[in-house]
């Protein structure tokens, strides 16, 4: 995030990311894959997502906990990540832990029965643990629900916009947003009317509130 905020040349950014990951313990192949994912998320996202990513890069330096920004960017820019955190979120809605083989099976139903899916599911579980979305021992395939990550009010609307982009939707009801499995790892504050530039609030009958993308 700090590298993205400085807006360096793409080649320089890739070099800097490799340098920062040298002490991560990742092998050369794993480090290269990590850098590629970071570049796609933070530096070369779909142009429609660029405003969301650019805002996150600039906000990171002002937040006590920048993890919600990382989660939001991955949610918006990485479809595999979005699908997996939704699947895990649905499982955690009815129980306190989740087994990686179960996640793998459900992801294969969406992405196809390929070996690459097995590896990607494992990497995404590791990412979720490193971000504090899940807890679990590195040698075990069971992950537990972690304490919800607090979200500052100004980030909440941005996260909702990330969710809509991930789903390819233009609108969501406030009730559906509160129950979104992709966001169950976060402690989302109530979205106040007019409190963010990302969403437009519409009040409908029977007290129903709908949020639509502003851009």
C-alpha cells in the first residue's frame, strides 16, 4: 500500500515489492506470484476499479489499522479471493471454524476441478490468516473465526462499493449489506446518509434502504 501511494514507475514498483518481500521467507516462485498479485491489485487493476484502489492507497497512511483497505482492494480486484471469502463467510455463519478441504471442494464447484484451484485455495487461506480474517496453526487445515476487524466510518462506504464491484452489481439493500458473507470478518459501522462519496442512499417503502454506486 505504501509503495502504491508513492505512485512509482511500474518497473520500480515491482522491484521494490521484491525487495520488501526478501525477508518474508517465501521462495522465489512464491514471491514472484505474490508480487504479480500485488501488482494486479494495487498498480494495474481494471480501470473501473482505479478510483477505489487509488483512494485506498492514499488513506492507508492515516489509518491505525489498514487491513480493511487490503481486504477491500483484494475483494474488488481478485475474483477468486472474493468467491473464497464469501464461501468461508457462509460457513462461518453457522459454525465457528472451517476446514480447508471443505473450502477447496466448494471452490472447485465454482472454478472447476483443477490442481491450480487446490493451490490457490491454500494460498488464500494463508492470506486470510495473515490479515486476521481467520486464525489457525500453519500445520493444521482447520481455521477459526477471528475477532472482527474494526472499520472506521469513512472506510465503510468504500468497502460497500468494493463489494458491489466484486459482485458486478450497482445496488444493494442495507439489510443485504449487513448480512454480506464477504464482510463478516469486519465490524462495519452504520453508514450515515451522505457520509461517503461512493454510495447514494435511497429510501423505499416499508423502511427499506437501498445503496447504489455513485460512480
